[in-house]
C-alpha cells in the first residue's frame, strides 16, 4: 500500500488526514525502523507494509466506533503503539493511556510521544491486572490489538471500562474464540453489540472488530492474577 492508496482507503472509512498528521505518521514510521533493532518492536519495517498492516489496520477501529469526541481510551499491550499512538495522531481530542508491560517498549512509546509532541498521552509500564489493582481508573473505550484469546483479553480489559462504555477487541480470525469469549464477556458485565469482519485491502488478510458494551459493573474479584487467568480462563460451562 503506497501513500496515495493509504489515503484513498482511509477516505472510504471517513478519515481524511491533514498534512501535519501525514508528517507525524512518516516520522513515526522512521523512528520504528531506527529503533527496531534495539527494542524489537515489529517484524514489519517496510514502509508500505507498515502503512497497511500497522497504520491503516489501527485506524480501522473507526469502522465500528466514533472517535471524534473527547474520549478517554486505554490501549492494552500497546507494544510499538498500535493502535494507540496512531489513533492519537489522527484523533487528537482523545485522552490516551498506553499500557505496556515491556519496559523497553514503554520507553520507546515515551520517546515517540516526545518526538511527535503528542498531548494527553500517558504511558504506564505495567501489566493490566496489576495496574488495575493499583489504580482502578475507568475509561470510555478500552482496546487491544491481537494480544490474547478473546476470553482472556476480556478479563484484562473489561474491568477498566465504564458502564455504558466499550471494549473493542481488534482480532484476526475470531470464530474459534467467540463461544468462550461471549461467556467471559457476560460474566464481566458486558455484551457483544457488534462483530465486524473485513479484509485488509490489497493483501486480503482477515480482520475482525468485536464491539462490547459494558452494561453492568464488573465483579471486584476480576481481574485475577495473570497465572490464574491463564490456568483457569473464563469460558462457557
């Protein structure tokens, strides 16, 4: 995907980038390439592949939820900043928290924030369950991109979501995870409102957005310690 194709595909989902936003994305891509060997950020360092698989893919969340308002968003397992950093560049009104357990990646995220002069962005170097137990901040939207199976990811994410807020899981193929994922989501106070499947343009790899509405408070026993989440994942009985 070249830059012209990138802009054209974004227009199809209602996004038109300013010259400043394009410049920031270019700088971001360059920094990823420079720092990748030191931080092991991504296996994708080709610019055109980055436009498609990281930048465009991150922005596809706009297919399923409106990000134009002043929203608080938590990105769990942000890694090199996908989708969080990309969303903040394109939707600057959001108040963003990037949650990343790897200290080197968290340091990279802070460097990028400083280089791009991004505002209202906070980096937390911690695991999701530990951060929640230390500071139970609630958010309008919690998102995560291909971090774990849906039922495990839901337990890490749903406690952070405000009632009437949303958890958006950004996944590849979702069908094998739906039954246990739905059961976990229900236990945690949510319901699946929409599942949107699509393919990335040009290469046609499968993607899926799972939109979960928080309809009730999550029981205070969640999230459990990570070893328990993995050993005894929430699932359909």
